[in-house]
C-alpha cells in the first residue's frame, strides 16, 4: 500500500490588513493606450443597434496601503463620449468584482450618473492586473439625467459599456 500526501493550501488569515486579494500591491497603475479596449453598444431589446469603439485617454488604478477601497478612473476622449468614469467602492464575489461609482459626461450640467461595473479579473500578479468590465446603462434615464445622446435616428433602450485593460 502506498501512502500519498496531498498538498494543502494554507487558509488565509481572516481579517488580514491591506488590500483585497484580487488587487496588486499598493500603488498607482496605469493602462498603456495599446493595451486597452473600450466599446459602447446601443441595444434595443436584446439586439445591438449600434456599436462603436471609443478612445481611452487615460485609465488609472489606485490601490491604497490601508483598508480603503481602490479607485479606478477611466477618461474617455471620443467624438461619441467625452467624460470620466470613476469607480471607488468595490465588493468582491466569486470570480468577479462589483465596482460602483459615477459617470460624468463633459458638456453636461455637471450631473453624474451612478454606475455598477462588473469586473472579471483575467490575470493578477503583484505588479499587474488584467481585467474586463461591463456596465449596462438605461439609455432613457441617462439621456434625461445628463443630456447624452448616442445617435439620433436609431432607437435604444440601454447602453453597454465594455472596458478591458491591463494595469501595470
């Protein structure tokens, strides 16, 4: 009879100080322009009506050394969307992280629109984070709150904003 010893993963101590386990080490991380993808899709019911790749001017992930929430900031500089998406509250679930924050659109009266971004962590190391996030925005409410229009002649019930980036 052969005895086999299986490796066991040590359980992490509960209530450990510092950043969440899905984050890299504390610091400020940016996304290189060629290492990101941003896409805005107008949906009417389940059907995509219009899809547009957007220009990401800047993306920054700030991981604090204390138990504070991380901050993600995306700046869009495109003809269809000029604005800032700031996410500053995180809640980690199995396999994904839900981030809440505000979408501020340039050229509006300063009204920010609340956003829930579901971020899937594709790869993580001590100095790098690769993630894909999706948020769905009700188009009618967004247009009423901020005056934002994504095309005039095509109907839309909601918008989907897809963001993928490698923070290093």
